[in-house]
């Protein structure tokens, strides 16, 4: 099992939802966390929330779909902490539009946020890990729609399927450098992503962002027993939420 204390972890999409919950969870484990998102005021608030129990917290305003921003993010992380041990790709954007009504700009926006960002952050992290001989770990929060399709969500599904294929390839490519690549596929989670959608599940049907954050901790620890236990817990919660919703 990996000791997470003092590991330097870059977390994208850290201003809200899964990214925010993950940042707090890793900070509580004693990691040195670098927060990345576009909304700098939310990053400042999160840093203030983390600081009482972990002073090793830094933030960089970042648009993870822009190559220059991503390079600056990792430059800053190395400047402050000297290395990068782990990356959590959790930035994401929803899109519920029929293909015939989907604009080119909307398509590009979803692809940039959900797929291009994973490429840019993974490439930048891997280059630096390889240069320093660090056996790092790159974890991406994908979606169950990275494995299945859903009517009205073609752009989102395409972007998440792209993440699946990209990570399958990089897992083998980085193996010789001892860099581990992991992908998780959560279903409905209570985050801001649903704010932009027309079809919104009831909140009681959703997992909490903290549930996903705990699962990410288990993956980072590389603890098979903890991963299995949390999978069973999350499946149990899904069954409970579904049953409660179905019979309400």
C-alpha cells in the first residue's frame, strides 16, 4: 500500500464537486495538494478551508483545455513542491443536446474540457515524472457514459469514450516508466454538472462527491481490499437509492 503523506497531488476541476471533495480528502491524508480550476475565487475559498489542517496547499487558476495554462500549472507545482507524484483529472462539462441541434462550438467546448484536458495534463505530468524517474500515478474521473451511450448526450459520450481509449493506451505506454494510469467510471454524482442539463435526477438518486473522493483515495493507496470494500459500499448505495426512488 502506498503512503500518501507528503505526496504532491495536482487536482483539476478543484473548484467544486468531485474535484473539491477530492482535494479535501487528499489534504486530510497529508498530501501536498495543488488546486487547478478557472474560478479563482472558489480556489481561494477551498485553500482557506484546507489550510487549518494542512498548510501544504497551493492553487493555480487554470483553463485545463489550454496548453499554455496546463504548462504553467505544472511549472508552478514543481516550483513550489519540487516534484509531481500524482494527478487527478476531474475537470468535466456536461452537455444534453440532440445531435441535429448540437452546435460546432458546443461540441468543441465539451471535447476540450472533457478530453483535451486529460491529454494535456497527462502528457505534462508524464513528461515530468519520466524526467525525474518518479513512479507516479495519473487518475482520471471519467463517467459510466465512457462505456455506454445515452440519447441526447452524444458529445458527452464521445468525449468520455475518448478518455477511455486514451487511458487504455497510456496505461501500456507508461508502464515501462512505472507510471500507473487509472480510470474510474462513476454514474450520477451530485455535482454542478447537472445544473446545465435539462434532465436532472432527484438529488436522492445521486451519490455524493465525497463517496467518489473516498474511492479515489483507495485507488491512490493501491489497496485492493479497500477498493473492493468501497465498490461494494457504492453498489449498495446505488441499490438503496434506486429502491427508495422506485417505491417513493
